[in-house]
């Protein structure tokens, strides 16, 4: 035992990070932690070129697009590139059956044609700074968790306020390493962002959800926007007088081509990873959460697909919703498979054994960490069944559109039933609901929603104990004695939320006493019942246990770092700007199968199928292909390269992120990961984890040759 222990200890002390491609690194510390390695892997520039406190650097050309994607500046006139799927909702909002930009594409041929997008923002990082000490000011070891977080929150508020005094910036402090360190981000938020161009869906979403998360891939997943600012180059609300934003930096674009083994890095906003969780956490993800959403989402997707295949109108209405649901569904399937294949639970368990040994090696360690893993185990055991109820209530209970629509009236009900009701506030809500009503019914089909409702209720009933179902649903099931058709017909025929006409009249004539009508509506009652079940019956315990797990995680994270002092740790993704680096590379997904690192236009022609929506190829693209009319965008091998893969560690939020070469030139847009590697949010495996990027030459080829929008390429800095 003792010898084993010494061996383990030595192994842990001297095991350096073997696979450098893993990790999403903080730009501020690249010089200290990563530069030497990046240069050894082929990088020609310095850490200071990527992120600098003193001068303009590549980070000045990167923005957070909306709340969940990345985009990058590619001209000195505010032009940005992001993914088609990131601009999707905006493109759809500008589309109608007459002007179907989603299907046909959209190109502003001059600035006056660029389309504004109310509500869309892009966020530019001005600077970041570590503020751990200030955030912990006043915190002591023996404090209760409650006291601790009160002090931390108060400190955060004060630091944020102080940091942006007398500026137009916004400040945001985020926790890193599960609450062991804190960083302050000073941001500039632009509010006038206009749509400049989008390829047709059969380019931007070629292969649709069939190819999503998969390699080989042929999707031209990009769209083009422009940031506008006021005459002083500062953020401003939309105005005709705004002018294109002049950035400090924009990316030069290299069309020299991408070769196997080339160094690349991805610079963007990864959303969430859980690399350091316990085996219990992994178990909950793959054995509780994923199976529920895989099962329930498959049912909704199937209903949507059948309806979309029958009608163009329904396709237009439901494509964005369907993409949203199926993306998470497929990711969960890939993740579960990857974790099973890698035996992540087993390897975490083995690590936990070593951890226990280490923690028992001295009385001091033992008192700090000795019981940690048992506490995790206890808490996960309690939280598992609660998470199950909560995810079910969300994915089955609240996923029907009518239910969610009805629920959006809860604020109006609250406002109206107050004794001293605020009439202006009520009017404001009514106006907003009128707007939302138009949007809701523009994309709504009653027959689809009814099918979803029947399916969700049936599943709830078949796969849960009655005691685990929200009482309001359980009562209904009992009342209808399992006749879900009748239950559905009654709900949809009696609820005003099923009909646009009813809603128009209701909102036009709204008086505050009418909140009673909302409260009596069967869809609202059901929605309110499910939502309050989640909020009041399930969530409070989840929150309590969750807070406890967070504190345990903070301590466990600290302990892991203490136990492996030679290991380079990167913090889990948290929607802050990060750098991931690696090499262009293919992979072997299965025995005897080898994937190349790139795909070509020839592959699009091979996949073409005029009868399947996702594989239709435009005549114009075929013509260009036939005539080999590729301009300067062809590879030296004579073909047009469409996508490529590399070993960069990325996740959701990295969509639209620039993929850069050794010199920091743009060579691609990140848009996906391969299916075999989607477990990298929990467990990264260099042999299977690949990010998928659009080759920038295909993007320019489509803009220039296909869309005839060469004036946009003229704005960019092209390196041939
Ligand atoms: N899987 C990519 C991501 O997570 C792309 C999603 C959009 N594409 C789609 N076919 N649904 O965002
Ligand atoms: N498509 C993802 C996104 O929206 C990126 C792919 C991934 O999860 O790695 O950010």
C-alpha cells in the first residue's frame, strides 16, 4: 500500500500536461503559461500580439455576438463575420414568404440596404484584470458559506461600479476555477448591428440537422453583419446618422490555404465546460439529464419534421425552433457516447481513489479534504431525483408552445392584481405583449402544437410515477382517465391563447380587471401550475444543494491544484474570452476509417439530392463548379476547400470564432465539433476531439463569386 502510494504521488507530481491541445486559456496569461509551447507548435507571433494591456492586439478584433456566439472584425469599417446559425434568428425575423431571405439569401449591395436588428448587441472587451484579492477582501477561512458569499457579492458590486465610473463602459466580474479566482472585464457594448449578407440556407445550413455535429461536413456556415457607432465612434442606439464603427484592429485574411499539421488557434467566447467535476457529476449528466432530453426532444423533432416536410410555410415557421431543439438533442447523444467510449466515469473514479489516498496522507490534508468526496456523493444522491423532476417539467411540461406563450402573461397578471396597480407599467406590458403576439403567431401552427402536447403528456404519464408529476398535470390525467386526445382538444378549444383573433381582441380591450380572465384560462392555469411546481416545489431544494455542491467544488478544485502542482490548469469555460490552440488534423473515428482534415466542393456535388431539402444545391453554385470558376479562392490542388478540422478545444459559444494561423491571420470560422468528440466539455481526447471550421476561402468565394458581393471582399485585407 505504502509503495503504491509513493508511486502514485511521484507520478502525479511529475506528470505534466501531456496533451497541450486541451484547454481554453485566459488571454492575459498566455505569455506566462502558453507562449513557449505555442511557438514550439508553430506559432510565429507573440502572446503580446494576441492580448496586450498596452497596445492594440488581436483581441480588439473579437466580439461577443448577441449573448451566445463570437464574431470578428474583418474590415476597418465595422464589418464582422459570424456563423449563419448565429445570425439565423435575425435573418428569419427579416424573412417572409414574399421576401424569403432565409431560403434565398440576402445581400446588401450598398450600405443603405443593410438591415437593422433591434435588440442585437455586440460586446467588445476593452480590458480584463484579475481582482481575486479585492473580491476576497474581508473573507476568512472559518466563515459560513452564507457570510462568505454576502461579502463577495458586495465587493463585486463595488469593484464593478468603481471600475467604470465616468465612462460609457460596462463592467462584469466573473468567477474562475469554481470560485477560487475572479476577473474583471471592462466591455463596450454596441447596439446598432446591421445585417449585411447571408447565403441561402442550402449553403449556410447545407446538410441541415442530418450533418450537424458531423464530419465530413460541407456547410457554408457564415453570415455578415456591420457594427455602427455614433460620430465619435462610440456605441449608440440605432440611428440613420450612425456611421460604420472604426475598430482598433481587424483580421487580415489569408487565402494561402490550410495544410495538415499547421498551427492554428481559436480566439472566442466558449460558454460552459465541466472538466474537473467528480464521477458523480458525470454520472448525473449522462444517466439522468441526457436521457430525458434525448427522449423528449426526439419526439418533438419528429413531429416538427413531419409537418415541415409537408409544407413550405411550416418549414419557414418551424426551422429555427427545430434547429434549436435538435442541436442540443444530438449533442447529448454524442456526449453520452463519447463518455461511455472513453470510460470517463471509471477514470474519474480511479482519480478519486488517488485523491483519497493523497488526502489521507497527512492530518492537515485529511481535515481539509478527507471527507470531500463522500459529501459530493451524498449531495448528488439527493439532487439527482430533483434534477430529473425539474428537467422533465421543463422538457415535457413547459415545452408546448401554447403553455410557454400563456406563461409569458404572468407579469401582466402580477401587475394587474396589485392593489395600487401601476397603469403605465400595465400599458407598457400590454404593448410588449402585442408585439410578442405578432411574433408568436407568425411562426405558429395549432395542429403541430397539439401533437406536441399529446406526445409530451403521454410521455409524462408513461415514464414517471404519478407522485413525480406536477400535481396540476397529474390531476388532469386522472380526470381524463388517460384520454390524452380529449384532454388536448379541450385545452386548445377552450384557451384563448390558441387563437390570434381572440388574443387581438383581448389585448386591444385590456383593462386591469381582465387579469381574472387570464387566470381562469386553462392553458395559463396549466402553465402557471407547472412553473410554480418547478419554482416552489423542486427548485428551492436544487438551489440549496446546488450551493452546497458549488462550495464543495470550490474546495475540490483548490485541492486538485494542490495535489498536482506541476500540472497546468485552465479554468472551465464561462463565456469569457479564451484562446485554444492546436494543429490542423484529421482523425480515425473507428477501426479502419480515416478522416481527412478537409472537404471540398466536389463533396457538395456528391451529396446533392434535389428531393431532400437539406441537400439541394443552387444552380448558380453548380454552374461555378462546372466552369471551375473559382477565382483566387481555389486551393493549389485546384478544388474549392469547404471545411477543415483541427485539434482546438472548443465548445458552444465558440461558434463564429476566428480560426487563426501561425501569423494571426484569419483562415476559418469555427462552427462545430465532430460528433465523436462532443464529450470534450467533460473529457477532452486528442484522438477524437476536433473543432470544425469553415475554410475562409469558401466564405469569400460565396460572397464574391456566388453572391456577386465582391465589394465586401474589397473592404477586407486579403493576403494571397
Ligand atoms: N452544432 C453547432 C452548434 O452547436 C451548429 C448548430 C446549428 N446548425 C444546425 N444544423 N442546427 O451550434
Ligand atoms: N455550434 C456551436 C456553437 O454554437 C459550436 C460547436 C461546439 O459546441 O463546439 O457555439
